[in-house]
């Protein structure tokens, strides 16, 4: 009985996460001008993202996996990464939940959390922008 309910619940979750549509509309310009608050990011990370990203549960990239995080910021734009965190998405290794399951998080809370993860690895979204500009 319980198993059935859990199964239905899972189907619902997976069903929602595979939708590609962008449900939350947001002006993305602020991503490239806002100033990260790494301490706030750490708080948000430890409140929510930690569940999956500390040890790589559910297919999530491990916090200290520098190679993967570097690959991410090299491959995707700041905007794409942010939208994937905001709306959730189906990654190759698993589903990332909407807002990283931090329902009450604001736009900058989420960005701070992303920047915190990157900062642990000596990386930042901003550098990506700067590096790209420098290389052009
Ligand atoms: C329920 C587990 C879970 C939680 C909680 C979670 N994540 Fe994720 N996250 C994932 C998975 C799974 C992926 C996709 C991995 C893959 O397949 O590449 C992912 C991917 C990401 C990515 C890469 C996005 C991209 O475009 O590839 C970022 C950045 C990220 N998470 C940040 C966060 C932040 C910030 C939080 C907390 C606010 C958070 N995550 C909470 C599971 C989680």
C-alpha cells in the first residue's frame, strides 16, 4: 500500500522534472551584475543543496568535484546554469529539483549558492564571463 503511494509520488515528481519548459520568468540581466555573497551562499547550500551535492546523492555533482564544475562553467552560459537551478532540469546523471529544493530561496540566494559551490573549487560564474571576454 505504502509502496504504491510512493511509486505514484515518484512518477509525479519525475513527470514534472522532465518538462523542458521554463515556468518561472525572470530578467536575467542581473546575473552578470550582482555581487555574490558567499557567506549567504554557504548558508543556502547547507540548508538545501547539501542533501545531494555534498556526497553526490541522486546523481548530483559532488561539491568538491572541481573538474566537473569547471566543465560546467566552460560549457554553459551563466544564464543557462542559473535557469537550470531555478526551474530544475533532467541532467544526464539525475534530476535537479526546482530551486534546488529551496522553495523560499530568492534569485540571489540561488546565485549565491551556485557561487559558493564554485568558490570551493576556486571558480566563479563571473570569471567565466571575464575569461570569455579576455579570450576574444
Ligand atoms: C535532490 C537532489 C539535489 C538538490 C537538493 C540540489 N541539486 Fe543541484 N543537481 C542535482 C542533480 C541530480 C543535478 C544534475 C547532475 C547531472 O546530471 O549533470 C544537479 C545539477 C546542478 C547544477 C548544474 C546545472 C547545470 O546546468 O548542469 C548546479 C549549478 C546545481 N545543481 C546547483 C544546486 C544548488 C545551488 C542547489 C541548492 C539550492 C542544488 N543544486 C540542490 C541534484 C540536486
